[in-house]
C-alpha cells in the first residue's frame, strides 16, 4: 500500500501518520467513488498527487485548516445532507473524523518523502498511485468559448469559482464561498452569462438578503445553495417567478414559516433542506400540501 510513502512513523512526536492512519480511511470509505476505477467529481484520493490536485470544485485539502477542507467537513454533515460524504457505504466514525481533522490541522503532511505539508511539484510528479493510471481523470472543465472567457476571468478575480456543469461549456455553476468583496455578490455582474447559469452556491458565504434581488431573472437556474448563511425570509421573496428552481438548501439559516410561504407556487421544486432553521412542523406540512412531490429534509 503506497510503498513510496513507507517512511518512519510520525507517532513519536504526536502527529498523525498519513500512511498508517489517514490513507486506510480513504481506502475503506472513499475509494468506491474516488480512485482509479471511478472519479466522482473528477476527484481521486488514492495517492498524494491526486489528493492535492483536488476535483472539479477545486481543492479538497487546505493544509492547516480542516474547517475549509471539503474532504473533512463534508464527512461531518448530517447523513441526510445532500453533500454528506461518503455518499455510499458507512460514514466515518468520530475517531476517523478526528484523525482526518488532526492530520489537516497539522499541515496535511504526507511524510518526509513528500517534503512536508505542501508538496513540491517536482516531487509530486514522481509519486506513484496505489493503482495504475491507465484510467485517466476526465478534464475538470471544458474550454470556455471566446465570448465568455473575459467574464469568467473577471468573476474569478472577485473570488468566485466558476465551473461548467456536466462538462458542458455552455452551462455554469458559480460558488461564492470564498468571495470577500461585496462587489462579488452583485448579480448584475453575471448578466453576460445569465441565461446559462444553472447553479448558484452561496454556502458558508457572506451573502445578504438584498444580494439576491433579481435572482428570479436567471431562467435556467435550478439549484441554489444558501446553507450556513445569514439570509432570512426576505431573501426568498426575491425568488418569486423562478420557475426552473428544483433544489434549494436553507440549512442553518434564519428562514421561518413565513419564508416557506414564498415557495408554495414553486411546482417544480423537488428538494428542500431546512434543518437548523426557524421553520416549524406546521410550516412544513403546509408547504408539503402545496407541493406534494417535494422532498423536505428537516
């Protein structure tokens, strides 16, 4: 198992040993979707070079910061959260989660062979995968058309992450999690690609209610994630007329039953997540009556 990382154990000084403690967790819990045989989200976790390369949504390990590392924090979500990982099989135990958290907090160290917590690119290129690389990763995204390259770059400069959807260069997903400038939240900046925006991910961002004014003008928008933000019922009032909406995540926001009333006309809404909100059982029942086929996770 990854003989190239067979360095002296790091237990002596109290740090987590990637080869002996972390890698077996990935092998047991993650490889069915993230190895040489399958790369869900363009992500492989079967060798250091792939782990640090990340996936279609960017880095999954941020050395020193487990709370910003998806490979860790997504394992701590409730099991019915749509982003809970692993999506198949048994989840990580509390002990495994703690090992993973400590490893990242200590710098995501792969051992002396890897030159410490941050891999040198020249060293990384020489690292062999546990598996053969006969099955290459698909590209993280297709090339953008010349007409949108400028707008994509301008959005990225504001801290947004811009990705294609299902490798279709004409469909876009935007992630605001790391956008710090207020300017980044102005929806008018998306006007050149508005008709092609399918997903808006505001999860754990600084989005405000007023930032969502005009969101109902995105005719192709089917997915909006507002989890762990400070939005309120006022934000949902701006969704009126957004007929394409199918997925809405409101986990740990300040939305209440009043906000749910704004969603009663959304006949196409398929999934709604309201755990950790001010929504009541009565409010959920009322919305469920209006949209019988809606799956509500609370």
